[in-house]
C-alpha cells in the first residue's frame, strides 16, 4: 500500500475503466452521508457489495479511501479520506472531459462513420484487458440462487452466452434486462470442436449453450491449436482445439465456454 501523502500515483488504476461506475457512486455517497449502510441503500446495493466496491477501489488506488468511525453518539460510521476526496474530484473532471471528447468525435465523424456506430466503438475501446475475447451483448435474463447470479447474455445473430457471477458483483454492475454489456473471456477458456453429428444442441457441463461459427485462422501447436473463428452473428472469437483435431480453415465449428469463465464488464 502506498503512502497516503502521494495518493494520486495510482488514481489511473482506480479510474481506468469507468469514472462514473457504481464504485465511484458509492464512494461519493459515503462522502455525503458519512455511512456505508446509508450509501448502500441509496445506491440500491447490499452492505456487503458496498464494502466490496470500496475494497476494490482501495486496492486499485493504493491508498486508504474510507476510514471506519467506530462508536460515538451516532453509533459509528464511515469517513472519506483526503485521498478519497481527491479521487472523486479527478473522477468528476474525467467524466466532464470524456463527454466533451465523445461529443466532438461524433460531430467530426458524421461523414466517415455514423454516430450510432462511433459511440459504442469508442466506448468499448476504453476497456483494456488481457482477455482477447470481448463480445458486445445485452442482458436477457438474471437468475439469482443464493449468493450467485446466472446471467444470460444475448449476442448478435441470436446466439446466447451465460455468465455466473456473485450477487454482489451483479449489484455493483447494476445489471438489468436489456442492459448493454461486454462479455469477456480468455482464449484459453474457449474450447473449439467440430460440430456433433447428433441434432441435440451441445452444452457445457454447467449447461451453457455452444456458439456456432466458422474457422478463419488456425495456428498449429504441439499441445493444441489456437483457432480464430467468426460466429454466425459475425462476432470474432479465439479459442483452442485439442491437438490432432483435423480442423481446417472455413470449417464449421462450435465453441464451448463454461459460464464461470465469462466475465461481465460495462463499457467505459
């Protein structure tokens, strides 16, 4: 953890994706109410999710952002630190600047690229991750079971992907039906195979449906082949097939992704 005397050193990590996300909202509410529980209620998340948000921001910023105030006439509360106040100030400036830049980019590119296409592209570029598969999609269904949530995501071409995340994470993302999100997964989490001969739809062990597509590139390897494919909805996906698979360029294939390997992200 860095010294609190130089908190701005890691603000780029805490604000690298979305300066106005739920975590920043919770931090702002704590600053206004002096209470984690009140901030959680106003943000419409659980107390646990609120603390998870602050813990994540603290890790990313490298400094303490919120201090617990124990006891006292009010029964205790939470106090935002100087570093926390600085983070909020930087967040507000970034939000204003981002809106201005996106508005200018849309205005300048009306002839070359329609604004309806430019805005999502510019937003998605803001997500930086080692995960090679980043698929724009819409939330179709949310099923909660205990502390876990199973989220069905609709992709282009009527394909579907399923992600299993914690209830707290779903709350912090503010997931709801028809919300536009990104589904992320590592290429190593995608298993590519030839289609089954039977007509029964193939699913993963957790019940997630297979994605159908066509091979566009194959990079052979001793332990397995890296396969790039285009899904039926024109989205691109990268995965791996077992060695000696016999797959060829342009061949029809299916991709299987376990729901626990699918991460949901909000575009910046």
